[in-house]
């Protein structure tokens, strides 16, 4: 088994995810699923990673365009997406809206 040949012909996970998320409907389902998981487990890093994949799937300049649309500093958004900075919950919802999605969170009895 030639491991170098296997690696050479394999697609990286991040590249695969970006390829899968080219369709806006797939982006919506992906974010919806990950938002549900975030509400359950509180893992903000995993949810931010899902946002990063969607933004990267939208192509070159997407971070700059989103930051501009939200009135946010591009470097601040980059720090959030690179998990160097943890966003507040209102910033997370602002990002969801900035990507063109609405959300509906319902409270249930524990």
C-alpha cells in the first residue's frame, strides 16, 4: 500500500465540506442541523465551524462581504471563524441573519 499515492489522490475534509455546501439549500439544512446541536450541547466551536464552512463555500471575498454587510470589522470576523475569539450569542445570530437565514428557537420543558 502506497500511502503517499492514497494521500495524493484523496480530498481533504475541509475541501469536501466546501464542495458539498455549494448549494444554498444544503447550506440551510447544514446550519439548521448544527444550530439544533448547538442548542442541545452548547458547543459554540462546532457551530462556528459550521458557519465557517458555509462562508467559505460562498467563495472568495465572502468574509469581507459578510463583515461589510453586518457592519463588522473583517479581522474580528476572521478571529471568530478561526476560533481565536469566542463570539457572544447575539453575534452568532447576527451571522446567521447575515448569511440570509432566519431562525426560530422554541423553549421546551426540561
